[in-house]
C-alpha cells in the first residue's frame, strides 16, 4: 500500500481472490481516517492490478461516479 497524499491511497493487488475484500477494507479505513462515509471514497483502476482510492469533494455526489 502506498500513500500518495493525505486523502488518497494507491494499492497494487496481485491476488484476484482477495480483490473485493482488500478494496472494501481500504475504503473503510480511508473513510474512518477522515471521519466520513464510505460513499465519499472513489475507487479508480489506475493501472494493471492497481487501484487508487481518494476522497470525493463535497460537491461530488455518488450518482456522478
């Protein structure tokens, strides 16, 4: 796990069988660290087996994802 900034994290996940569990855990950790809901955490595929989780701004709604 690499921390790019205080409100984002990049993960390289090699084991596909743990993909969903790893992402769910990372979303929960990031939202807890920033005292916000998990709906404010955006997950994007940023490369092969690489995912970036970041906090959405206040104006970005879940429906715009």
